[in-house]
C-alpha cells in the first residue's frame, strides 16, 4: 500500500516506522528538514520537505496515486487544509485527519464528503483519555480494549502471587468460574508471548490477556489478583489536553487534584473545571507532592508532554506513598521497560492512535484493530464473509480453521450474542471474529485466510 504521512512529529514518525515495517511504501512530508533527516537515518522511507497543504508538495509526495493519506501534523488547520486540497485536486481514496480542538470536533459536517471528504477523524488526546478512563472503570487492569461496540472486551491484568488461579492450569478456570464465559487469549512472561493451552500454568507476574463480556470482567480478575477498590482520590500531573479531558471526565464522581506548571494555563483550567482542585507548580518537586498529600491518593497520573518529567514524577509519587501510578510515555520503547516495576501502568499515545489507523490499512472487512506490546502483537475484529465454498472460515468450526501459529480466535460476536465457548460453533457469514495475534508478522496470513474467493461475487 502506498501511504503518505503528513507530519514527522511523534505520531507521524511512529506511524512511518510501524507501517514501513509491514512493507508499505511510505512517504513523509514535513516542513522541518531536521525531522526528515532523523527519519531517513533510521527508516527506509521517502521524504518530501515543504508545507503539507501546498498542492505542489502533495503532488511531489505522490497524492495522485497514493492509497492512503494520513494528516497528523500538530496543526489542525494545516491538517484540514491538506485534506481539502487532496479531496479537490487528487484522487487519494482514503484520508485520515488528526484534529485535537473540540471546537472543530463538535461539527461533524466539516469532515463530510461534501466538505473535507475525510474517512476517519482522529483525536489522539481523546483516544488516550478514553483508554485511561476504561482503566478507571476496572481498577487493577493494565489495559481494557473494546470490541463489537463494547459487547466484548479484551483485558490485560498482571497476575499476583495470591491469585486463586496462579500456579494452576488454565483448564481449571472453568471449575473456578462455572457461570462465567471467558477465554485467555495470550500470556506474556518476562516479555515473551505464550499461546495459552489448557495445561498452561499461570505464574506470578504473568501479564494475562483475557476476553470476556463487560459484566464478567471483575469475576475473572478476582481469579488472577486481589480485588481492588475504585480510584476515588486522583492526582493528575499535567494540565494539557489529556490532563484536562481526564479531569473533566472524573471530577463529578472522584476527588481530583491537577498540577500544572504554567500559571496562565492554571487560570483557564480553574475556570473550566468547576470541581477539580487546580494547583500551580511542578510535579517533580517533592515539597508540592508532600504538601498535597500524594500518599493519600489512590492513583497518580503523570500526563505531561515530557517523558522524563512523567517518569521522574511517577517514581517520586510512588516513593512518597501513592498507591498506584499511571504514566504517559510518548517514546514507545520506554513503555515496557518501566511498566510493572515501580510504575504500575504505562500508556503510549502512539500505540493507542495507531490501532485506529490500522482499520484502514488491514485488508478485508476489519471493524477494529488494537496495536499491543510495542507493535509486536495485535488484536483485531474482522467480519466473516462468503460461504463454505468461497471462504476458508465460513461454514467451519474454529477447530477446522487453519489459523497461523500463535493466532487465536478469542470470541465470536453474532448479532447481540457473544460466543466464547466456541469449539463446536460453525462460523456464519456476518460473524465478527475477535482475533489475537501474539506475532503480528502473521497478519498477512490472517488477511489471506479471511479473504473471499473472487468467484463468490
């Protein structure tokens, strides 16, 4: 696939690396020669220097015959103008637009076919906020991912030494939870992925990904770790877009304190956040955290734009007694280096954003994709099409489908029904299959498996 990425910032550069590794032809456009030079020094991609909205620059980048345009500069206005120019002058079939300003997002008609002609509007800050909020809904989780419009969820949790299922075979899960349908999709042990089987034994500190309906998540979690109380007292470091959005989401039923270093920004936040206590200062200063009783907070969320500040303030908060710390990390390589040690939960904005974009990159009818484990694994929701003659999945039981190694069908969603105990269930056209790929390199095999023979049409 020929993909043009506008913007060589953190999101654009990570997209270029991720999509380039899959064999796509990538061209990145940016006005900064240094950013582009840094990219070409480590990636085998094409670059074009210039304003992303200029027709001559877009033509030079290859918009005439590109399959996908992704506008992810830091400027909403440049992104929108670039999409409008592309929509008017070029035949690029799919366009993805990054927007962060709520004033634009409130008017969906701006992005319609008659206006910008955008296929997907992304707000990374909102995606990250939603991702964090799902963790608040289920205390003790590392990650909660929605599929099939929330009917089924994939949950990551770290097993602790006194969990009822720890030290036992997965086959005993049914004995422990006879009235709960769930399936373990993958286990990560000391950084390595394990495809689970009935005789797989869960060990302390394993990161376990399981699939269940929303109503059953807490019951499954209790088998892997102690039940945790909700996060009532919250301290947020960083009053940027993500910090403000999270505070606004939580302040009505949580006690929220927000620390922001910029005094003018504090004034704005105090006016917009009626129930949040807004504090002016640096979250890396021990005296401020002590004065504001960080040892009394249930969770400390470091959400500034600076990775080093986030890591340092999280470590400081943890040492001062914060029960749990959640840290925003923009450099994906840092995420799994720090999570699970003194930092409990690490969130990568790039990884969260990439999943939304991948739904437009994957071949076949793909409803949702989540990128996991620094891009080495993926979870996806794909729709089965065809019939027993034209499809390799329709008309077959899960056991009869020739799945690639380390690939698991965790659930089948059929209408409003979620099927987790699916060993003898025959796949029907229109079923949504929730797949987990421990090795993302198997994706092309999965795509071929889901393709319908041309004779079907």
